[in-house]
């Protein structure tokens, strides 16, 4: 195996297919190492992300917390290798298995899943009042929606209690078990889809999977990357900057150098009409973002900053034409105003997912034929599961997800369409991460509930259908820790490391199940100890995200809306632009604009990181121009060091802040 660096990208090549390329994996050892770390990781996430306002561990594409744990594990593994020999230490694929299982645990415990689940289950009943009218829709919610007994919920909100009381544990058991099982089915379904797509993307299209470049280097035998001086030079930069800023959070008067936060230039306060149409111009510089920008092709990094600035220029032009209000705020968007960026985003994200599947239609047809024949030979030996298992598993999982919603009544089509949109978004997000490495995929307004309510109009939907959308929105309100990209990257990473994939599937499911139990206990005990409305926990999770689904449901029911024709104009434009860019990229290899960059810029995913991509693009172009491909190879450890230093430093200060109840500088913030 070798790392190939060209003027286009950094690609970690996979070994050739075949039995000889498979390294032995001691799965019992992998689980023995991973499961205790998973329990600890879930506790860290709960206490860091939900208890304090220190750096969050699960909002970056490469999880910060997992990177830190892997760093510690690989250092410990080097000690074992040194004093007990190579045979006693973990090999490359085993360490990548540990990385994958830890990533899955962060998916479960982090932003978008269990990080939002408990307030979501409780807030509909605790915060119901005559002013919001929430009690009027209780009859639409199934019994497993959440505890309704005020005495059970009192400690959850007031604190100074404990979850470990028989009546409280019994009240939460049913709702948590139902939604844990549901999330496990989601992860199984997307894992089957990741299995179907992995070979096509990794071994036929040779996608670079830049997000896992650093874990692959950290887990190589003997960790040779740790002996690279350039790695530690890159590491030292964020270590110094973020440590200085963190100490300044504790010691007043200390100097600061805030390179990655509080750099938002709101045009309203600086420029005259029509330049106020720029709205907020974000220009943060993240060391890890620059590192990731170095790992992707120059076409991708160029497109990411180009489309961001083009979006701003179009906004200003819209102001000059009177089609758009000036100064719309921090996100700089209004769904009903030119150029309908949010609606474009819906069409773009669906368009890229569908175009990706269409481009793979020959491969998918052959795959489905193998599934029908039940082939057990050939390529299936190197896959996580047989073709038949993957296809039937995906279909069965999808039907199971729909079945829970069908069981409570309502229109049969609603969960089919809602979950279908979710699956397409997961395909798009996974594809983007296979090609790009934006530091954080904060999609903002991209979700099924927004699309369906706008396209259909809430006034045309049954009350039960609206309730179903709210019930399913808890795992669709933030995709920064979405499951399928990490599942696919885990499969690709273990394969690149030379490990067999077949036993990885049960290991992933075991890790997810253990993480659900651990996260539920950690989260509930934290809320019962501190109180969800005492100000001692993160109110964005406890109130904002906990209320979001029920605010939407109340608004949909009490203020029904008709379809807005602008939805179809915006979605059509986004879909067509994405398709045209995709066709041009397929037909002309030198075409410089990448559809993935356009798609990311129709959400909020790139607004905070375009400057990172610009800096990485400039550096990489200069290196190629004056040093050739060899200069990229020499510089690679430095940029990996930027990522490692950013994430390790952030994790250390996260632990310090959590342990001492400190509100510190957030090493990585969005």
C-alpha cells in the first residue's frame, strides 16, 4: 500500500482484490478494545457537548473525539509493539476496525441522534401550554412517543435527582427502546446500501475518501507518520494557537489569536447599498480545514470557494434588481427571495443523489442480478455481506422503517416518500464525502420535512401525516453526524488497510447497540442530575432542538399553508444545474467546476469553510507550479499535522473544560 500524491489529489490506494491481500483480523481483540472505549466515548460526548459549551466532538466530518482516542490508542499500540513485539500489537486493519466502531458510537451518541433524542421525547408533554396549543396534538402521538407523567419528568427538568429510580427507568424504557431499535434499523439499512455502493465508488471509480486519510496514516504498522518532522510542525501550529486561546478564556488579559471563530463580516454594518446584499461574509480559517483542503483535488477546492463567492455576487445582483432584500442576516438567505437558495438546495441535493445512482445504473443492475441468482463466489468473498443479503437487507430495513409509522395510521405514502428523501440525502452526503472533505457538513435547511411541507402545502396533509413528519424529524434536523458516510468510510478504510470486511457488519451493529445503551444512560442521568431547564446544560439541545419538531407540528396544524410555486422554480433550477454540471464533468475531464461544490454551497455546509479551501487551493497550486508532484508528497505530513493538532488540542481542552466545568474557547465551532 502507498499514498499516491498527484497535482489533483491525495489518494490512499487500496490493495488488489484477492485472498492474499487480506490481513488477519482478531475480531475478539477489536471488540475487547473498542467496547469499553465506546462507553467512555458516549460519556465524554454527553458531558462535553450537552453539559458545557466546550468544543463539540461530533460536528466535524472526521470526528474530533474519535481522532483523539485513535491517537491515544495508536501511541499505546506503539508501546506494545516495542516491548512485546509486533505480534502482540494490533495490526493495520484491526486499528481501522477500532476507528470504525468508535465512529459509529459517535454517530449514535452525537449531534442529530441521541444528542437530541431525550428532550425530543419529553418536551412535547412538558412544555404544552394554552399559548402553544401542543396539548391539542397529543392524541396524534403514539404511547411510545415519550413519558407523559409530570412526576417522572420533574427531575428531568429540575435536576437534583437521579435516573436510577425504578419508576423513572420504567417510564423511559419503552420510548428509548422503540427509538433505539428504529435507529438500529436505520443504520442497518444504510449499511446495506453502503455495501452495495462501496465497490463501485472505491474500486471502480477510485474515489479518494479524503476524510479517512489521516486515520489510515495513523494506523499503519509502526505508525511511520509519527516520525515525520513535518507532521509535528503542522501539529504545533493549532496546538499553540488553541492552547493560547483556551488559557485566555480562564485568565483575563491574556492575548488571543482567534483564527477560527468570530470572523463574520456583516455587510449591513460596513457597506452601502447594494453591497449589503452580501449579508454575513464568513472568513474563518481552520487549521484542520486547510489540511482537508490539501487532501482534495484542486478542482474541488477551487469550486468550493468559487461557488461561495458566486452565490454572494448573485445575491448582490438580486438586490440591485429589487428581487431581494438587503441584509438578511447571519445565514444570508430567505427561502422566498431570489435566488431561492434553499429551494435550489433541495433540488441540488436530490439531483446529485439521483445522478449518482443513475451513473451507476449498469453496476447496480449487475449487482441486483447477482442478488437474484444468489451468487456466493467471486467478488462477494471480499464484501461485507453477499449481494442477496445487501439487497434484501436494504429492502427489509426500509419497509421496517415505514412499518412503524404505518402502525399508527395516516397516509401510506408519507413515510415512503419521507424516508426515500432521507435515503437520497444520505447517498448524496456519502458521495460528497467520498470526493470532498469540507470540515463540517452543516446542511441547515436540507431535510425531508421541509421539502414535503413546502411542496405539498401543510393544508393539504392529514393531521396524522403532519405528526408523522414531526416524529421522524428528530434524526433529520442535523446531519453532521449522519451514519451512512461513516459506515461507508469504515468499509473503505478497513478494505484499504487490507482487512476482511465480512465480520465488520456484526461488529458495527454490536457497537451501535452498545452505544445506544451507553448514550441513553449517560444522557438521562445527566439531565436528571443537572436539569434540562436549569441553565446547567446546553440549551440549544435541551430547548431549541428539543422543541423544534413540536414547534413545527403546532405551526403546521394551527396555521396551514398552501404550496408556494417558487418551490418548484428553485428546486427545478437546483436540479438542472446539478445535472448539467455532472454531465459536463463526465464528458470533459478538464472541466474545472465540480457539482459537489455547487451542491454544498446551496446548503450552509461550506459557508464557514470556503476560506480554508481557498488557502489550501492557493498553497497546492503554488506547490505544483514550482515543485511538481514530489512537493505535494513532501508537504502531506504537514497538512495531516494541521488536522491532528487541531483535533487533539480541541479534545484535550474539551476534557479539561468538562472536568472543571469551564466555558472555554471552542477550538472548532460552527
